[in-house]
C-alpha cells in the first residue's frame, strides 16, 4: 500500500485560490454579476468566507483575478507552438481565429458582465483596468514571438482591432445574433488583416 503524501501549505493555498477563481467565473456566467455574491462563490468553491478574504481583500479584487485566471488558462490552451502556424497570410488568419477563440465564449460572458458592472462600480473598474492592460500586453508579447516578421506597431494595431471586433461579435452572440453573419464578418476581417500585416 502506498503512503499518501500530505499537501504542503502552499499547495493547499493554491488549490483554495484556484477553487475560488473557478467558482467566480462559473457564477458570473450562470448568475451574472448582480446575483453573484461572496457567499455563493464560497459555497461553490467549498471554502469559508474567511478563507476567501485571506486570498482576496474584496469582491472586486476577486472578480479581476478571476478574469486574469481564465484568460491565462485560455492562452495556455490556445496559443500555438512555433511551427504550428501556417506561413504567410494563412498565419494572420490563424491568429485571428486564435483571438476569437480566446475572446469569445466563457471569457466574453464573464468579462462583459464585469465591464458593464464596472461602469458604475469604481472599485471594480480600478481592479479591472490593470488586469486588462497586463493581459493585453502579455498576449501581444506572445503574438510578437509568433509573428516576428510583422513590425510591433502594426501587430499592435491588428491585435486591438481583432480583440475589439471579437468582443463585439461575442456580445452579438450573447444577445442571440446570427452565427452566419458572425462567421462572415470574421472571414472578411481575416482577409483584410492579411493585407495589412506588412
């Protein structure tokens, strides 16, 4: 019989933090920001309110950290390795698809909830801004490594145009917009973006 290894304090702390972040995203997607409470998050994470406060000073900090957590997970899952992307114009189309995958779905639902709430919640807005900025910078750095033949200034323009298009299309999807129209718009943007890369 093998002896079970006890988790260290750091491992338990990391597990608690991850459980809180995952529960926060689940609540935002299922309940929306207005109905997401610390009590509900703690219940879903299986931790006490005191344990949550040990990791996050307030709800706004937890919400911003949850978006960063989800974005990091999506980036790790979606970022291709060197050599996996097609050459030339196909590379731009593949990166547009990558950004659409990353900025739609669960992430889009969670961040839309938070940005709408942040409009009238100064604490949430203050917590979200640096997270959003850092995530954008980190994503750009990853893309720059994959697109080293595109000048950084041009890459930044293409990136932000794509991200804002993806956010708008993700909101359209949330509101029940036409999926064929979204696909048509994404394909048209891939065509245009490929001509703007140099």
